[in-house]
C-alpha cells in the first residue's frame, strides 16, 4: 500500500487519513485533509482536518488516493474484528 512519508508532505498537499472519533475510539472514518503551514511554527507544516490543526507525527499514514485509504481501512477493521473474536 503506498503511503506518503510524513516527512515529505508539503503545504498544499491534499491527503486522506483514517480519523478516529475522539469521543468514541472504536469509530473511524476515511477523511480528506490538507497539509497547511503550521500555525505556531513557521518552519513546519500541519494537518488541517475537521476545521482544526493537527501536528504531523512520524507514524501517521497519509494517502493521495482515497481508494488506497479505503482499502487499508477495510484491512485494518477486518484485522481488528478478528482480534476481538479471539479475546
């Protein structure tokens, strides 16, 4: 699965991410987002998602194409469901 290296994103990139609902951690969606200038650090970029800024972390996974993101999301959810059945 092709992802974008978080160290190589640049201002103006449009990406897709798996976004977990902060109030219900078991709920996740594929969401479009944009890479923008960091509001507090002029030498950095941030992820703009749901009308707020998010720091870019090294373990973030970003996708250029929504279909790739959706495929990974399904794979992730299937593996999570399988693990739940084992518990």
